[in-house]
């Protein structure tokens, strides 16, 4: 690319770096929690049918939605998309999605899952989607599933090689909005009206609104252009100021105690 030039060269306020090979690696993660009643672990091949059924029960809205995410509903598509524990040395590097499952140890029943997406070139991990079985959402075990997210986020920050975390939350479920903003240290990026189609029963769908969040890891924010070097319309300057004010209230309390 030596003979080419960028549309605008950032130089007055932004720090740059050499472009090198970039890779995000899924860290292996397995823990017994809730006094040994639950195990959080990487998905195995034997889990595909059961966990796909749980995704259908808990997050059927994904049916007919973005091809990036709706694969979780179909067990035959897991092999292509997600990293398996049995192939971890290879899949942790090469598979774009990681899925953690929560297993009730006595019954061997899967009661929850998280699915995350990585973008190697952008050194980014998206904390994409998560579920808890309806029967466990208000129980202690369900609460423990939620609380373990903080520990896993810290693991991603320390071991994955990513420098940017993102997340989006449904607007019909503000618990996850609270967790991202008030417990896990994410900042709000904006609200996207109608971003994703969502199933609404039978063969009906609508376009759902999503709240988007971001978080810098380590010192990666130093590579971001300062406010004075970006060019915004006056209306968007006001929006920037509003977001800056709102994001002063972002907290990472759960990361400090997990």
C-alpha cells in the first residue's frame, strides 16, 4: 500500500502503530460454581442438539433474523461456526464464535449459554447473545450464571489479545443494559432503531431496536482520534456531548469483586 494514501491522514492528535499480524484467541474457560451445583464450560459436540433447543426456547426471536446469529437455533450449523472443546487448540484460533454452556452437575442438564463473536483484524470481541432457561431465571443458579459473566469478561480482557469489546442489548430486556453499563464497565454508543428483524410468533416478524455498547481494553483508547480531530455535523456534536455526559455514569463494580 506504499503508493496509496488514506482519504484523510490522522496525525495531530492520534497515536498510530505499525500494522502487524493480528489474532484474537479464545481463552479456555471452565469453572464449577454455585457450591459445585453448576459448571460453566466450553461447548462440546455432544451438546449441539440440546443447546440449540434451549436457544429456541429462550431466544426464539433469532428465527429468520441475521445469518450471523441465527445459526445457534440449528445444531447442524454448529460445526461450521463455533469452537468446540474437543478441537480447542485449533478452534480457539480459527473459529469466529465461542459458546460457553452452563451445566447443572447433578442432572447434566444445560440451563444457559453465552455466544461471543471475534474479529481478528479489528482485535475485537462482541459479547453477542446469552440465555438462561426460564425455570432458572429467578433462582440462585440463574443469578450465578449472570454474575459469572464479569469473571469471564476479565478473562477475555487479560488473555484473548482483544483490545476492544462491544455488545448490543435488546430494548425489551433492560436487565442486560444495566449489566453492561453499571456492572461491566461498558459505555453506550447509541440506540439503533430497527436494526435486526426479530421473530414474533408463527411466521411474523418485526424490526427490533438495539442498544450498543463498547469498552476499550488496556491502553487501546490512545489510538482513537481525539474529539477535536473528527468532523461532525453540529447536531452530532451535541450528540457526542450527551453521550460523553451519560458515559460518566458507566461503572464496572462487578469486575472489581468477581
